[in-house]
């Protein structure tokens, strides 16, 4: 997400860093480039106009023109304006109400409402320690109720059954009563996808909202719809008292215009980003961290949080102990490291959060530089026998051909994997000497990177 915007702004920022003084001319030139970058990212025109006007007013102020590092001062202004545009600070869900806290999920057809409910259920259960129930009021889309039941079983939350012969309001009222009797903390209510121009369907969701009086009404919107995302959110907000937005499919959106437009146009905060298909791919929206990533300054806080939550510390500790005892780093260990890397959003996801490293994953195609290569490496390790995984030195020509054939790769790919494994094995040996292992163990306790991810 934000790849194109980040690239344009990063080059603009780079030019500014070398400026000894700022004049009205080079401020105008810089803001013109920022304006073009925002428009190319599909940010709504009124949003761009306000952004540039605010940034220009601050940039031409005495504080910037007389600053010892005016280039840095202007970068800070752009960063602050981006943060303000997206909502200043993270706004979390209101969960302090009397249980069950009812959260109504609305949105357009195909925006990813049901999938978002599965992700949100998991987030509330694992991160907020809440007891969650879900119910589907979507009596129109074939298999919508079954889809939610499957997701509920996957994430381990209570599924309240419903039927297509029932009215959505009856389903919701019944679900609220069941959530009360089962002492659930949160009830998530899925609704049918609807267009804001469909008056009958909009009337139905308004009546549903009035009947159950939800604490939170979240609008789910596809980030790839760009400016339309903000406009549809505005139309829904006029009909329903929305409390926030979940922006989905951000992993497939390189422009990010929706994230920059939604708050300004609707006045409602983005509360979560859907960053992939898995039920773990949901993250709270922090405007300051996102702005930092857009400007190529990374997001170390989110990276540390991901390591703490997504890295299997028992496995990492086990590997650390194994290497400390002088045992060899084998293909089983390498596969475990690669899988943990993928659980954190892959190489691109990690690089995006490291200051100054945004875009590096794309440049380092092949090797371990992209997610396709990591999947390929895992496939090659899966094609090995248990003996070969434990003792990679036995892999010679005939075995290499068999592994390549079994994983849909070439022999040179297998050779590259063996070479990379050897390099990591040497690195692990160095770790086990000179107190490196002790430092690694301390890093793990403090939520640091496991070996191979640093």
C-alpha cells in the first residue's frame, strides 16, 4: 500500500534534505510535486486542495524559513499534515459499554464484510481477551450464513445460527438475546451488501440499526475503489450514524488514496486495515505510523508489535538453545524461519516498516528478496526427505534434480537455496561464539527478531 505515493514523496523529500535555505520558489516547487503525488494516488481533489493549502501556510511561516534545517522542517510539516489528514491518532473500539457490546458491520457488495468479521473476531478474542459471538443477517447472498459459520469455527468464536427465511431484524434481535444469555462480551452483526442508491435496502439497514442500537457501526470499504470508497462511506454516513471505517484489501492497493480521503470526507476515523486474506491480517490504523511509512521513514513500533505477537518465541528459544549447544542449523530450522517471516507480512511487509528500507524488497528480486522466492524456498524444502532436511550436505546432483522436479523449480534454484542455507549456518556459528547467543536470547526476551529475520 502507498507504494507509488511513497516513491514520489521519497524523491521529493530527498531533494529537500540538501537545501541550505528555503525560499518561496522551492517551497512552491516541492508542494507542487506533493500535490501531483497525492492526485496520482487517487486522493480526492478537495482533500488535496486542503492539504496543500494547510502545508503552504505553515511552510511559508517564519519558523520554517529561519530554521537551521529548513528542509527537515518542511518534511515535518508534510508528515504532520498527513497524520492530521488521516485522523491524528488511533481510535479504538468502544468496548466499555454494558455487554454484549453490539457491533454492526455495513458496506457495499464485495467489500469484504464477512471476512472482516472473522478477522475482527480473532482480534477481539486474542488481543482484547473478549468472548465473542457472531451472527449473519445476510439473507440475500447465497451461502453467506455458511461462510460466516466457517469463519467462526476457524477463529473459535460462538456462531449464532440464522436462516434465509427469517427477517434480518428478527435475526438481529434474537442474536442479541442469545448473546446476553450466553454472557458474551461482544456481538458482531453481519449485514447484506447494499448500494447507497438502493433505497429499499438502505431503509432495511436503518431499521435494523434502530432495532438493536449498536455501540459501534463500522463501514467496510474496499481500498482499491479509491475516491469512490470515500464517497460511498459519506453516503452511508448520511443514512447511518457510522462510528468508524475498516479499509480492506490494502495489500493489493499500491496508491492508498482511500486511506487519505475517507477521514476528511466522512469525518469518521479509519479504525482497522485489512492487510491480507488470512484471519490474522487485520491491524489497528495508526495515522502517525502510516504517515511515517508513506514518507519512507519506516514503522519500527508496528514491526516490534508484530514480532511480539506473530513470532513463535518457543520455537525461536528452542533454536537458540540448539545452536548454543553447537548443533547445526538445518533445513527444518530454515523453513521455520521463512514461515515466521511470511506470518509477519513477508519480506515486503517487514522492509516497509524498517526506516530507509521501503522498496528494498522489490529491488532485491530473487534470493530472499521477495515473497515469491520465499514460497519457492519453502516448496523446495517440502520436496526434501526428512533425512535431507536434517542433513543437507547429502544433497548431490540426483537429489537436486528430484527436489527441483517435486517443487516445480530448477536445479539452479536448489543450488541457490543450499548456498543461502550455508551462509545462514555460518552466521549461526558466529552467533554461538563471542557472546552472540547471549545477545540473541536477550533480544528474544525483549521482543526482538528471531535468528534469520534480523
